[in-house]
C-alpha cells in the first residue's frame, strides 16, 4: 500500500490543526459537546420548530383539548444483554422515562426492530420477550411496530427503536426554562450504575464486578412527586452523558449556574472503584433508572420525602442548587474549592496509566 | 473505598497544608512529574491551597503528550493498511498526528480498537488470525511490564500476526534534562509514584546527588501530593537533596523486581525523541533484537518517515518542561481546545493543558478565566 499524502498538508507552510471532522465519529453519539453541535449545526436548522427548540426529552402537543407527550429513542447498546438488563427492557424503560420527564402518564408504545442477517431467531425472541415483560410491568401496551432486516455486517446484531405517547395531566408544566435560581437539585439514587454495568461486559474492556444496571421505569417517582404537591420545575433522566450532561443542558436552557457538592453526589462503591480504575468520571456515566429533579427550595424536603417513599427513590438526595450566574456547572470539592465541570470532548476514554 | 478515602479526607489535607506553609521560609518551585498528579492538583484545587509556600510546576509525565509526531503518523499509516488492526489505549486515539487522529482514520474505515490491556490486543490477534494486529504501546515504565508480559504470551502462543509499535519512555533521563537545562526553574521534583512502584527509586539517587535536587516519590491523592511537597520543602529548607518516598504504601526502593526483570528481558534502553522536548538520551525503551519478530518498527520499515514539523502555534514543549503554564499560552482555550487541539497536552487525560481547561476554564465562550 502506498502512503497517501494530504495535498493540503503539503501546501500548508505549517502543520495544520486537525480539521473539523466531516464524517460521523463516535463522539457525535456520546451525549456531550460533539452531539450538541451535530444537532445544532446539521439537523435542527432543517427542522426548526418550537417543540424542538424547547430541547426537552419529548414534545408536549395540544390536541383536542388534551396535552399529549410524544417521544422516541433508539437503542444500540452492545452487548444486547448486560448485568441487570438487556436491550429490550432498556428500550421500554428509556422511552417511558422520557415521557415521565415531560410529566406524562404513558398511554402506548411503538417498537421497531432492525435485525442483522444471521442473528439467531432465539435472540430476537429473547428481546421481544423482554420488551413484552417490561411493557406489561409498566401497564403500557406496545400497539404498533415495524421490523426490517439488513445484510450481514450492516448492523450490530439488533437495534431497537421505541416511541411513546402519554397524557400530561393539567397543571404539570415541566420545562428546562422553568428552572430558576434558588431551585434545589435532587437525584433519585446512586448514579452511573448502567454505564458501568455495560462497560464491564463490553468487548475488550470486560472486568469483574457486582455492578448491575439501574434500568427501570421511573414514572412512579414522578407520580409520587406530584401526589405530594411538589411544584416541580423540571425533570431529567440522566442517560447518555450522565448527570454531568443533564446538568449542562439545564444550566444552558435556564441561563443559570448549577452548583453541585462533590461529596453529596451518590455513587455506589463498586461504580466508584471501576471509575477509579478506568479513569472515568461517574458524573458522565449513564443511568437508566434515575431522575434529576429541579424543585423550588421550599419544596425540597417534601420532594425528597416523596422520592424516598418509593423503592426506586429510597436513596434520593439533594446534590446541589441553581444560582444566579452565567450558564455553567460548578463543583464544590470536598476541600472547599470551586471548579468548573466541563463536558467531556467525546466518548469517555480509558487512560493509559 | 480503602486507600482512597483516607487520602482525600479534607481535615487531614488542610492540616498538612498548614504545617507545610508554616515551615516554608520562601516560595519553592516544585515540579510534579506525573500528569495524573497534575490532574489531582487542579481537580482538588491543591495549587491554590499551597500557593503561599509552593509554586507547582507541571512536568512532562504524560506519555501521550511526549509521543512524537512521527510515531503517531506511523500508527495512522499502519491503521490505514487494509490488512492491519491497530489497537491502543483510548487516550491515543484523539491525539492529532500531522494528518489527523486515529478516530478520524476509524471513521474513514480503518480498523482501530480501544483496549484496556495489551493482553486484550493479544486476544484480538488470536481471534483475528487473518489480520495483522499491531498494538501501539505508549507509556512510562508503569505500562512497560504489561506490554512485556503480553509479548511473552504472544510468543508462547506462536502468534505470528501480533506486533508492538513501542513508544515507551523513561522518567529519570527527562528529570535530568529538565533540571540541567540552562533555564531550569525547578527546586525539587515529586516523582511519579506508579513509575516508582515498578522501577523503584534507585535510578534517581545519582540525579538527586549530582544535580542537587530533592526527589520525592509521591502518590496521586490530595494528601499524597501535599505530603510529598512537605517532604520536598523540608529538604529544601535544610539544604538537602535526597531521594525520599512519600508513597510508601506502593513504592519500595528496589521497585518490583519481577516486573523489572520482565522489562529487561524484552526491552532495552535507547535514545528517544520526546515530542516538544527533543531527543532525550536513554529516554526510551525499544524491543530487543531477540523480539524482532514482534517489533512493528522492524516489520513495517517502509513506514519510517521524516519527523514532520510541529505546529508552530503549539507550545507543548515549553509546557512539558514546566517553562510555560498552560493558561499563559496564547492559543489556550481559543485556538486550542480539547475538541480542536493543537497539541497532545490538550487531549490526554494526563495533559497539563487539558487539566487547566477542564477545571479552570471551559466556559461557553471558551475564554480563559479564573473561577471564584
């Protein structure tokens, strides 16, 4: 093979800075800075409308006097099964959670499967069984769907897309721009278990651990908050990009600073240990069964009590607050220093030593 | 978590800072050698806590940062070969060579894999017998035994399709170069604890004696760094220049003899160009003649090229020698960010520029600023 020389590099008197990537790279899907830029520069300009502009987990539409929440999500997790879950249950929980983050009570789901030629039918059925079980457990039917097959090598075994609709009861207004300085920031439990569980079985990275994915439907927690009369400003499920990315999105949409206490952020011991070993920050690992709630300070105690009253929210804690200031996320360290929490540039990468 | 929590305990750290500050009669310049220490310092705000007594200079201990451009270009050219699967640690994939990075090569169709361990690359070679699997081996003495061990496994399994592109570097010659430079500003070194865990501290004795510089093998948690600095300050105040070990829970003067033997069996000391610093005599490790069959440099000689020129705007060399603090660089945070880096220190998880960007700047506008 001949070594290709880049004519642009030869023409340039100096070594060029790496050009803007013109192809899709994995960082575009990592939920951090590159993902946001891909959407802002290449996709949203062509679809511009007020629902997308809200940058919420789903859209809330007025129809026939009712308010409908509508959302969709695609699942490309590999391997298809991981400790504590599988792609099927994850696809159900993920979409139900996006509806719940809009304050909606789910009505129905759709499910589309993209199957790769050669995948054992038994694996397809296992995924379908998991989808059915998770949907039944949540009391939400899968009412429509689609199946496509792609040639061997053109898909990673199996991809799942789910979409969901739900009804938003009157009086629930959850939007990032409703978050105000003075709001408390709560999380419903330890973060990063899903991300760590999937990493622990990923090809080439496998390590022994007892960590299990936290994948679960958090809709009951949302109902518990509203039942307790909490005037919730906004909810997020810290999936791709983790708690860190969720806080950045909200800080940016609310135009305010979010300060979190490093020592208050709940991280399970094994997840912390895995992150220490792998050089990853648990703040940016995905959770699939947690929520972040922004509530007025005066309602923080009631909100925590409501969350803790449910098994999924037993370990709910307050991690920080929203402050006047420029949109950014600040960490107060255990030693009392304040430092910025920037979004990672791309995929979380293992370090060298 | 044991061995972590007690070294992050705020009261213990603040007490140690207080003791150190009261002992210092002037502001000493101490270089932490390892990028892992640099990140700990900035993440926990230790530089500010110590500022009255110590100016911390950030050293060259980022293996990704000192890997020369020609090695990166070579890895890129290897990855672009249709018969090659290139494996490396994740950090390496985003470092810009002169023609882009390995992630970009992967997006264009190259087979590039992230592994956590060199043994994973050996397993890859076993699983893909029709591919030539090359492991881009980067790192200080810490990672070398694992690579040597993986080579032993590959040889025992008669894997003819596995090879290593070795860009390993050694710490002691770099300390010597930094301390003997005409513009040297360093009063004492905090040596990299994990390198010393493997290699011990004996190699540092002649450097401390000859160049009259205290060297303290130091760990990576906040209390480790403060204790290491305190030992260095105590020596400086007494006019001493010795090798000391702060990181006693991991480091012995003789290091890890089994790991050292393994390194000696597979690797030999060579002169090596360090990116941003130049040729460091005895600064690297290369595969011995006996391991030529596994040496990508020998197996793919056609890829050896001229060293491409460095981007003139990138002052990584000055940063790596402790001569320039990252925020003082004109390109910092503007022309050079983690997403569009000019040089490796802005990319690597151990790079000093990345540490400042992560913990001190990185606001939406990208402008450099402190944080109150």
